[in-house]
C-alpha cells in the first residue's frame, strides 16, 4: 500500500491524530500546517490523496484546493468544523471529492480515505490514448478503456469522481439514474441524503462539457427522478 497522503490542518494535534490513523492502515502521512505549505507539498510531492482543513492561516483550505485543482487531479477530502449544507456544497463545488465535518469519526474518515483511493486508482492511466471501444454521442466521445472523455475532440479534464460519474452515464446513454444510485455506484457506499453531493458534481461536469450549461444538451436532470446523459444521434 504505502500511499502518501497529505494531511493539512493548523491544529497540530489533529494532524498528529490523523497521521496515527493513516500509519495504522499502512499509509504514509505528509503533514502541513497552513494552506500555502499544503499547496506547495501537493504540487511538488507525489501524494495520492489530500485531507484538507478549511480554516487555516496564510491561505485557507478552499483556496488551496482551487489552486491544487489547477495542477493536479487527485482525490481531496475537505475537513471542517462547519456542517451547514452551504459549506459542504461550496467545498465540493470548488473541487473537493468528499467532505467530513469535525468532530469526525476515525473509522468513517478511514473508510472515506480507502473509498477515494480505490476509486482513484481504479481509473488506471487516464492519459492513455487507446481508442478501442469508443462511445460517440454527438459532440462527446468517451473511451471506457482509458476513461478519457472528449468534447469536440478536446480532452475534458475531470476529477476521479467526475470520471466515475461520466463512465456510468456514457455506458448507459439515455438511462436515468437517481441520486441515490449514482452515489452508491460512484462512492461505493450506502447513500444518506446524497442529493447535494451528487448535484454539485453534476453541475461541475455540465460546466465542462456543455456549450451552454444553463441550457444543457447532454447532462440533464429528470425532475423527481434523477440525472442522465441524453442520447444524441449526430454531432452538430
């Protein structure tokens, strides 16, 4: 195992406690105590996952996540004392893959870490250029072998979580998936009020693939049921 995990929090006792949990599971923790330090380590070191606190000096955690997302595609779990839905949505909307509130349950945190790493590593080399098994749908093309989505021929930069959602939809064009089923398949755990989490990821994908995200041609909501990628017969 021995994956390297960045743990960023200005509370050194929390960093120490999480580091002990990670070491017990065979991971290598990499501590940071402010947002700038976390950003530098994330960009320069070969870390496989980030646990990021929100309220930190020099640079807050959400700003650090946005900067990291410009350079790296790796799973990020936001850790915060704020439990309001608006804070969770904000964390997810700027690039986090998951959100855990303080005080956290150690077993839950480790379960989320394993789930994120499992989902991330299962994607394989997303930069491979193999073209077999291509799924073409209007402006979109998707290769399920290398998990690459293209819009108008250009590669769409997706996070690991977004890639899993796209993979589900593109393999099942036109099929409507309830939020609960999307969460269960992508996060690989039972869903508890997953609507906001799924909605934010759907919105991020829509902004990346649609010509007009406000009037989506592909990634659509079916009110009261769920989400789907519309099957389009020909490219425009």
